[in-house]
C-alpha cells in the first residue's frame, strides 16, 4: 500500500509539474506571439505614417504641414484620428536621441498631440491593437557623412562647403572632419552624437541624403507625389564641350551632332518659354565648345550673332589725314578700326592667329561676297584695303582696346589729276570690316561689322560705334558718335536698363553649373543675358551641366526652414575671375546673406527653380547678397546662385519615423505587448516612392 501511495504521489507531482511547464510554455509562446505581433504593428505604423505623408504632401515637392496659427509650417507630423486616445510615449527614453535638436520644438509639439489609431480584427471587427507615429522632416539638414572635407573650389559640390559657421561645431570643422574620418560612416544620430568635435546632440546635421535623380524634372504639379507623375530627363548643356580638340568642325553639317545635341537643347529652351530658342542654343554651344569659331545653322554665323570670345569690331572711323603726315588735313582719308576684347577669363595671343581685314572699294560689291567666307580684300580689289595681325588682347589691360589704322599705302583718295577730291554722294566708298582666324581648315571669319547684305556706303568722314559689339553684324545697332578710339564708345552703356555689365564671362569649356546659362547672351537687345533669376529660371529645371543622369548624395533642400543650414551654403563663398594679368574677386556680405536666408525661409517651400524665382524678392535677395564693393555685373550678381545651384535639391525627402504599437487583450484595453522603433525613410517627392534606410528597435516604453 505504501508503495502504491508513493507511486501515486510521484505521478501526481509529475502531472502537476508537466501542467505547470505546459502552462509556462503556453504563456511564453503567447508572449512571443504578442511580441512579434507588436513588431509587425510597428512596421504597419511606419507604413501608415508614410501614407499620411503621401496624403499631406500631394502636389508638393517638400513637406508642407500647416499647423494652427501663428506657425507658418512645422517639420513634424503625428498620428491622429477622431476621438483617439493620446499617445505620450513616442519621445520617451532613447527616442529623443534620434531627433535633431533644430527640429525638437516641432517634434515635441507634434508628439504631444499624437493619438493612438486602433487596429481592428478583420474577422471579428474588434480592437486587437493600436499604433501611433511621429514623422520628423529631416529633409532640410546637412548630411554629416558627405558635406565638407574638400578644398573650396568653385563651390559646385557639397563636399566643398565650409562647415565652420555651424553652431554644431565645438572646436571647428577640421576637428569634426578628423573625427569623421576616424569613425567611418554614421548610420544613426546617436552614432553622430559620439563625434567628439560636436558641442552637443546634432542640431543641423543628419546621417543620410538621397536624391534619386537630380537630372529629372516633373512636367505636371498636380500629380506630384504619385507614381503617375510624368518625369523627363534634363538635357545636357555640355555636349559641344566634349569635342576632342579645338579644331573647327561645322556642327550644323553634322547630322549626329544636330540630332543628339542641338535639337534637344533648342527644344528644351523653347519649352521653357525662352524667345529665340534656336539662337540661344547656338550661343550655349559656342560658350562650351573649345574653339573660337562662331557656329550656327546660319550660312554666315560670323554675322548672324552667335557669341564667341574673339576680338570684336567696336568702332569704325573714316577720317582725313595730312598728306605725307604733315600740315593740315586734306582730302586723303584713313580708316581706323577699334577692336574690343571684353571677355574673361581667356585672352588673345599671337598663337591664336587672329587678323583684322578692312576691305575698301570705290564700286558696289555683290551682296553674296559679304555673306560668304571668301577673301573680302580680293573681292574689293582695291589698293585701299589692308589686313593686319591681332597680336595680344587682355581684358582689364591696355590691350583691352586695340586700334588698327590704314597703312600710308592704303589711304583713300580721289583725284582729278591735279587736286585731291573729297568724299561725297557722287564719290562714295564701300567699306567692310572683318576679324578672321587662321585655322587648319583655312582663314575663317569670326566677326563682321555693319551690313549683312553689302559693304556699307560712306560719303563723308564720320565715326560709327556700336553699343554692344556682340550685335555689330546689324546696321540697326550702329550709330554715329564722337570718336573714342582706344576707349569705351560714347554710346555704350553695359549697365543701362538692367544690362549685364562687363566683363563678359565666356568659358570655352564645359559649364560647371547649369546656372551659367545666365551668362548666355539673349540676342534680344544690347547687354542683355538670359535672366536666370527671372524669366529664364525654368531653364534650370530642364538643363543639366552633367553629361548623364546620376544619383547624388549630400544635396541640400533649398526649402529648408533651418537658417543655419542655408547660411552654410554661402559661408566663406568667394566669387571671382582672373586672367594672366588682372583678377577680380569678392565675397558675400554677412548681413545680406542673413536677409537672403530669411527671404528663402519666409517664401518657401519651393517646387522647383521656376517656383523659387517666381518671387521677385528672392531674386533681389540673391543679387543683393554680394559685397556692395563688387563690380556691377551679372557675373557677381548671379555668382551666389551659380555657386550653389548644383548642390540644391527639390526631390529629396528624408524622414525620421518614430513608431509605437501595442497589442491589446480581448477587452480592447489591456496591453499585452508594446514595441517602439525609429526608422530613417527616404522618399522621392516626385513619384512618392519610399524605402526604409534603416530601422532600430527602441528599448523601454
């Protein structure tokens, strides 16, 4: 009996132990299932957060979350549903370490208004859990992994930014860059906060940047943020710069060049609403190609107006001279031609082999001679004609203007056999002036003055000058003025009516920034370039200075509401040009930069460059940012934009999403499991596509 009872007790103990173990296993399995369910709900919360971003950003390229007055906009968005229970756990504990301090005010305000969104069971319709989220817009911060670290050049890449003005830096930017090199890549803000050169938690810095394709643009605003947003690739500006050598090639006769380069460029300019699109396209080609021969589809491009950096005919004088160089002036005449070289940074040297050609005839010359590349001196068939070499011309020096005078053997005179007779209506001369360049293909015209259809007729001594020598191929721009050989013409005012001023910057190589199209002559009136901070701004959205579409990191959102980020774009920026003799440079005025930054923030956010410069105050602030002592010309007025345009993005959305999820019991109230996570999400503001860059599970509640 005792043995039986003992066995029964042992069996009972074993049964109880098994039951308890089974219960513990069941509870553990249920807890694990609830834990997994909470993690899945957390991922659902991220997806729901991005759906809220899609809904609130539809039609916008930058998050524009309007809050109650008086706030203009805020950089944070939180979960909300009618009658929802407040969620006060989103920024607890380590979650706070993942919010940049520049955005803390907006983030904490949005988090305090967050509510739980119930999750219903599909089968029974009861509440089985709930989610909450906080989205912080980090699009307007600097990528700590990318910006700075490279010598400051022409400031077209984020790596050239000077970070020393950022309040985040404790001991200067060099210390930060050194620590970054030692640390490697930062993946989270706490990682970045461990950089010993920061003065505290990161404020204006983030750890990621991503613009899916900076060389694409949208054509329809209403569908922004949806997969149906129509996109087109920008057109390369520098196709002509890819020519292998500066040897002259007739582009208009090259069908491949016309199809692949010229036609897309001209179409893009026309679609941007720019007048004279064909002529503007040829000016861009001449600006970027390595040779100095004017090119266009006109049979006489040296007359039609495409701009190359060559000596330009600026003034023509026909004046009487003293016979044999002494005594009073008689009825013997000489021609004086003034050339002007208003271009930088290149120069004219003897190796360029330019020459001036002056053709004089006492009889009308067939018009076809004027518009052909044939030797005009031979066509004139006169001893009064002459040609002289152009040796050296450098802007800002004594050789900026050069004058060429008829040799004594080529002076003009009429005689009745005894006396010299004056020029008159019955004794006119016909005159043509050209500049040509000796190339491997022969002597090519590069500039021609006055009429495009005939030699111009001279009946009396006079001085003719042109306001803008780039337009010297048309008679309408020439006027009779008091002679000013060797100096700027009396009727020339490069700054009149908003003119571009001098010098004229002409690269003869690839553009470094699409904003350089502001240095392209518009051919509409004297001294007018394309207004890149006005009516020509849409060109920045359609043209690119890069040869092919690329993905770019480190770009900065010009719609940023963070003043220190925008100030960093301009800090330490120096503008200038130089040739072998002269240089001009200037910086930006700090107080005016502050005004520019304030103007950008007050008028943002922006959809694209056209939207940015649709506001006159923005263009005015850009132009005014330069040091007041800078020379008054477009090169400096537009310099700040040229320097930063390639670093800007309208497409990049970077979001920190803090998500919380709870699994609830059958009563819909008891919390069975809870999880929180923080995710960095990159979103394409054009198409709405997004991906999670990284996700971290947060400990604690």
